[in-house]
C-alpha cells in the first residue's frame, strides 16, 4: 500500500518522522537503514550527486523511492528540499561504558540538533535528555544536527535522578555559571557525564551537590553563553583531555 495518502506534516505524536535534505537522508540510510520506510525525491534534485548516492543506497537496501514533487513540497519546511527520508521512530539505550552528555530540559530545537553534531565531532555518542524537552525526532532537530542524530544513542528520562540511578558509575560534571572549578583545570574521569541545563535558567543550585561542578571562564560583559556554544566548548575540552591521555 502506498505511503502517499498517509503522510502529513510532522506532529510529535506520530510513530514516524522525516529527515529533510540530501546529506541528512544519506546519514539516515547509512546508519539507521532498518528504520527507513521510504525516501521521497523532488525532480529539482535529480542532477545532485547526493541523490545518485541515495538511489544507490535505496536499491541496495530495497527501500522504496517515491518521486513526487507535490508531496515533498507539502511536507518540507523549506522550498529547496530535494530529499526526505521517512523513518519509524526507534528507542536506544545508552552505552554504560561510554561517556555521556546529559541535557536537562532543553527547549530549543536548533540548540538540540547543534549539540548532537558537536557531540559527534568530539567523539561522544550517548545523549540523555531529561524531560520536558524538545522532541529529538522533530525534523527541525534532525536538520540542525545534519543527520548526526543517526550516529548517536538518545534516551529520554523523566527526571535527572532517573538517569543518575541508571548510571551511578558515571562521574558527574554539571556545567554551571556558579561552578566551583574552571573548565581548563578539569581532567575528566571516565566514564563521566557532562550535564547541561536549559537555555533560560541553566542548572539549579541543587546540581552543585552532584559530582564536580564546572564553569567556563568568560568576560563579565555577558552573564552566560548560549547553550549550544557552551556545550561545544566543553565537549572540545573533554576531547582534548582524552586525546592527551592517549
């Protein structure tokens, strides 16, 4: 049965989602092909080299290709979208032996996707999200991540203590403006979890009791950094520390 009559603009309660764009769709096909239901293509992208790769991957994995400009235009949030991957939502478990990133109630889709991409760039593949939070399967998050989400294990938790209770072996490093230790002085002890608060208020004072609180040294002209930027700086430093040990 054709998928076309069933496909509508994304809503959080759907059991499927969409991956907009050629490069993110290639990432989906490369790393999560077992969850792909179909790939939609727009005629304007037929000369795109990425589209040729998408066709090849779909043929190898026996994934349906639907060429339908009207459907792509209806579903996409941008007019220059040439490919859409349609996939079933899936559930991951975090690797207990790896280092984790914990986001407490992130609300901005762009930040969430950007942090996923930074995680992949600095060799982190496990992301815990404490709810309520932005939907990690929203196409806006996926596009902001440029498909990095498909190489990351993502798991949601109702409360931070639910995460902590499941991964008590991890050393905790909450990032806070009132953190007691400067980031450049911290040597992360694996396995560890770096914890970030939301975009508005960050982590509450109660997080000072968890592990080793850290802060990024910065000029007093601003009171705090953007969440995605702060996460990128911290992830870079942790990656440098790990490489020096190796």
